[in-house]
């Protein structure tokens, strides 16, 4: 897989550039090995069909964001604690999510001097994801956190060098069994799972 993309690891490793608020906290469904493998197959197909290059998301970091919490200079313990309390308050059974198309979102400007990029994403539909977003948002508000407003279920596959029009794909279905609290070390491409909540029916 790695041979299909121009990677920039050496660039980042040599410079260790990070944004002013490098510590990001958010809730997400983190893909398991099977889900990541199936998403990667779509990613490779899109790159072949569109002759697309870009920076891929590592298989271990493929996810669907549910709610952002914030970007910080240093992670506040009070925010982590509030996020854990909110996660503890959510109860619902596992659910399906189905991805039916792939496309680019709007171009994003880079903070590290690299060229602008277009996020290439899988678009999903799932009443379960929307229910999780709603329940978790209500719990966040009760524990002093500001929930995200806009929610469009998607999984980012890579940051492409040019836009890709929406294309239908053979539907791929995953089962969401849990959600997690992720600390993203921006600029270092590292995810740390701070907490995990299983969904039980």
C-alpha cells in the first residue's frame, strides 16, 4: 500500500512542526482491522481510478468522528474528566453504519507550509451514528463541554492533491460496537485512546 503514495514522514520527522494548539481531543468510532482493510481497498481503488496522490491516513487511525472537544496547548485534566463523565452517561446498543460513496470535502489550508489538501472521505448513513451523536452531545452539555453542531458521518481516507467528485461504491457495512475518546498529537500523527465505552444492547 505504502508504495502507492508519496509519503512525508521524513519531512515531519526532521522538522517536528506542530501547530500552536497541538493537543486535540475528540470522540470517535475507531475502525477495527477488518473495517480498516475494507476502507483501504476503496482508497486504493479511488487512487487508481483518479490517478490521485496524497497523504493517506494510517490504517490504525481510520475513524468516524462523533464530536470534537477542542484543541489545546496542553490537555487540561478537567476537560478529560468531563469528557469521561459524558462518555459514561451514554447507553445504547451496537448499530450498523453503511458507506455508499466517496468524494472530496472542501480544500483545507495547511498549517505547516505544505500545499493545500482535499480530504477524500467515505460518506456513511446510519441512524445509530446520529443517535450516538445526539446522546453524547446532550451528555457533554451537562458536563460543561461544548458539543459539535454539524454532523456528517464520514471516514477520511487521505488528503489528496486535488478534488475528487462524488462516486458511488459497492456499499460496505460495519458494525459499531464501541466509541472512544482520542487524544490526537497533531503534527506527530499519533492517536492515544484515553477511554473506551462498549455499546451494549
